[in-house]
C-alpha cells in the first residue's frame, strides 16, 4: 500500500488510485444496436462517460463534470448479448482536473471465455462546487509501476492538449488580425 504523505494546511490529502477505481458492467440488448446490428458506439461512449464520472466523483469527493474526451478508440464490435465491462481509474490529477483512463471489455453473457478488450478512452473531468466553479482535487498516488507509467503518459497527453489549444488560439488571433471574420 502506498503511504500517504503529510501535506500543508489547505491542500487536499492524496488518494491512491485504488480508492476510486471502478468497473461498470452492462449486458447489451437489441435496444442498444445500430443499423448494422452491432451495439451503437454512442451507447458504449455513454457507459465510458458514466464509469469515468463515477471515478472522478469518488476521487474528488464530490461532483465532477466531463471537460473533454481526449480519445475514444473502438477496437472491435460489441454484439447483442455481450456483457460489457467498463473499467476506469484516475491516471493523473491537476489542481481541479483529472484524467480518467477507461478500458472497455466484452464477453458473451452465456460463455466462460475470457473478456476481450473492445475499446479504450481518456477523459478529462473537472471537479466543481455547488455553484459549478472548479474546486481543488486531491493528488493521485500511483501504487504500481503500471500506475506510474499511466500517470507519465497522462502528463504527455496533457502537454499535447495544452499545446494544441495554444496553437489553435494563436491561429484564430492571427486570422482575426488579418480581418477574417469567422463566426
């Protein structure tokens, strides 16, 4: 078990990743299908957001809202009758934001074959107070080498998100200065 370090007054105490890790399981039915007869990607995305939201709320100790979905990869189709497991955990925390990593697994509901990974996603959540304003979250405490790797990768994704945002804003400012009116 990871030891929780002492912190100065006013700073939230760190939490280990295992404290908020969760799995959401759901059996897929005909109501979940798209025109091709497989489970609609939006159904999977909602399960991903639900599981990530539960983890963010658990870690932050209160309400948290989806700020962005960094990436959603669909690796294999999900079929009616599949039991889908959505596994989520906090990978990284900032002042008020958290990156939640999610893996989606599927197995036949009536077979004893191992579940296979059918998707993955990274979401960023912001913890909010009663007025909807950002609030401070506890630092995440990685417990294993895999947790530490995920934390480092999350920091790389954050750096890329911020750089992309700055580049887009600079381009928009440049175009506005050139007289382009792009509403």
